[in-house]
């Protein structure tokens, strides 16, 4: 994946500062994933890992479904957006991000270019006419962060989108810790897929889709439908991004990496990797095959969100 070297980047929703060093591609301690089954339930570390991955890093958390108000005390959905440093948190240097060439050479600037591309794409969607507004910011943090609408969160919850303040919060160690341990790759387009999925949650917030969520677990639950729709929205952006002024080239290999990422964050894959078994009654995000299918579905319907209506789909396995 490459960016148009002549593109002018808008960092108005991005800022550096704070502590911790690192930035979007920063490293961190790797969290071990215990193997095998645990009698009488999953061990504490695995429970924390499952909560982190299932509830946050790829989508909306179980306690904020349908809540877009500012008074929530629970953590929101995994996402990115405009970038802003949390007080005392880890942050990247975005001040040097001026052009697409900077994005080709710097991971932090690549995130700015991706945010600009996604904002432009969704702003042009006729289905959102009169209702679109960019996410308020993307906050890069480490250790802990106090959100403006979803209470406090620690780095263990990973990236998430908070509907209360329309902000994406990102712990940059996610890609080189949990995600890689689950078998994912850390590439520019994989990060683009995650960002596009999370931007999809922002679109759902603007459209009021989060208010449709009533059931929060199970293979046919509203929570799963919400997550698969965000994957579909990610596919929509992917199909339209090349040549938009920011993204210059998306290769077949990039698409393959995106599909692999969708597989990595499927409920069945995560459960199998962390506990050695699959319990569909606990699904909150959809299976690997469903996530792949809806990402691909979005790529076939880049001009209308109607093709991503998972809430009316009778068979989530066959969009």
C-alpha cells in the first residue's frame, strides 16, 4: 500500500506530546497467551485477553451497545480517527506529517493519511448527506486514559471507539503484542483495515445504528451484526480508496492481508487460540468466515451503505 506523495495531509485532528515515546508503531511488553483448556473456566489472564480482544480491539464493547450519550461509565468500541495525545500518555510526532511522501516513510504519518482518506470517503457518501461529521479525534495513549464519555480505560483494553465523545482511543502496542500472538500480521494495510473498521463504528454512531442493539451475545446477536457491518464499511472504503488523492495503490497482497486480519479477529479463531474450544453462544463479533464475507461484501458496494445492512440479513454467513 502506498500513498500519493503529493497529497497534503490534514493534521487538524492530530497532535503529539505527552510521555512514553513510541507512537503508532511503538513496541511494548508481549502478553503471553496460555494454551490448552482450563477446567471449570478460563484462567484470569485468558479472561483479560478475551475481554481485550473480543470487547475492544475490533469493535464495540458489551456495555456500551446502544449508548451514545455522554454519561456512560463503560468503555466503548475499538476504533481510530483524528489523532490527539492523551495527557501523560504515549503519543507519536505528527507535526512532521505534511505530505503523502511522509506517509510512505513514517507509520504515524501513514495513520494521518488513512484518517484523511476515510474522512473524505465518508463525507462524500450521499447516504450520509447532512449527517456526516469526522470523528472528534484519535487519542494515542499508554497505561491509562480518561475518556470524555466512557469513563476510564487502561492499556489492557486496546484500541476502542467511545460514542460518548466520538473519539478513538489507541494503545499502539496492540499490533506487535496481542494481534501478532493471535497470528496476525503488522502491515500498513492491516492497520488500515482496523482503522476502517473502527471508523465504521463512528458512522454507525452518526446513523443511530448503535441504538438498534438489544442482544449482546450469540451467533445471531445484534452485537455480532454491528461488528460485521463495521467490517462491511471497511470493505466499502477499501474499494473506493485507490486514487482518492491520498491512497495511490492498494495491491492484491494488501487485500489478502486485510482478509487475513479479518480471519484473525473472528470470535472462533480467538476462542480456539486462547482456550482450545469454540462456544458460539459467547460470540460478540462474528466468526472469521463471516468477517471475511462481510468485508468482501463491502468491496462490492462502495457507493451505498444499503448493501451493508447486516440487521436485515437472514443469513450472516452469506451476505
